[in-house]
């Protein structure tokens, strides 16, 4: 189990490092790996980066080497979303990962020192929801939605997303939802559905995607062009929706 966790962190460090270098889009980099906890590590580190870097800025006089920085970011992401009693284990794990990657003794000590400093003062891990998005986006949302709606939006945006799948029937490892054909996988059970997802029995998809299709209200004889197909989840829903109807054509265009 420990070896697997170290491997997940090692892969997450590689993905984030390549993204920072501009190698590929983050989604494309993640496509190289299985749909497992690696994605959570990468996306939480990426999604909360403004907060993470703000916390680290108060602990460092200058930025360390990229690999060291990515380990620190992953660890802070975990610390932000874990109970206080698990925090020392996260620090120890980050140190194990650093040693496994062959980092120098001073670098391992630096990682250990920074993270233990953060854990000793829990207020370092407290942050305003305003810090979770870019300042220009925050200003735009404030103008567009108003102060009260913005507070609700930021609270929602800071939650760990649910894993929702779409399929014909609810599998044993998931739970039904209020939306037909959409099922929720509880935290800790995602690995049980990996085989079904890789076979295409189910498809990871947010229930929101049903709204544009309902508004589109495809009628018999119409030609539909899905210009946001990447890799085609809405097209798949649409095909299920128009089953039994006569449709002249369905054209999908992926991301180029």
C-alpha cells in the first residue's frame, strides 16, 4: 500500500512538472494514467495552487528546485483537506517520497522543516475563499452575481467534486441520484469501478451536461453538430436520447 502511495505521488509530481514546463494540456497528461487517486492529487494541487503558493511563500525565502516545490504543493493540498490527526502522517509520507526520488539530504530536510512548520501552526492552513480563484475572475464574478451569490459560488467551488458516472443501471459501488442514468461513486470506492470505466460500461460525466441537451430538444430529421466533443460525452447522451427517432446526422468534433 505504501509503495502504491509513493508511486501515485511520484506520478503526480511528473504530471505537474510537465504541465509547468508547458509540455501538454493537463487533461492530456492525465490521460496517460489510470483513473485513480493520482487524478485527485493532481487536480487538488492544481485547483488550490493560489492558496498553496501563498502558504509556502510565508515559509520560504526563495523557490526550491521544481521537484521539491511539487512535493511541497502535493503535501499542502493533502494537509488542506485532511483531519488534523492525519497531518503528521502526510509530512512523513512527503519525506519518504523525497527520499525515494533521490533528493539530497538538505532538500529532504528542507521539505520536512517547511511542512512541520506549517503543521505546528494550524492557522497557516486557514484561508479565505477569495484566495481560491484568480483576482480578475473574482472581480468579474462579484460584478456579475453580487456579493451574496459570490459567497455561495466560492463555497461550492471549494468543495471536493463528486465522482459522477453515467450508465444504464446503478452498479454496486455507486449510489443513485435524482438524475436518471447518473450515479454517484462515494469517496474511497472509485477503484471498484475502474474496470467498468476502462471497458466503457460507464462514463465519468457531470449531470450538468444533460441541461444543454434538454434545451436543444432534438427533433426527428434534424442534423446535430456537437462542437464541444472531447471526447464526446454529450454526443453519447444525445444518441441515447434520440434512440428510436429518425436523425439525419450527428457530427462530433474533438479538441484540436
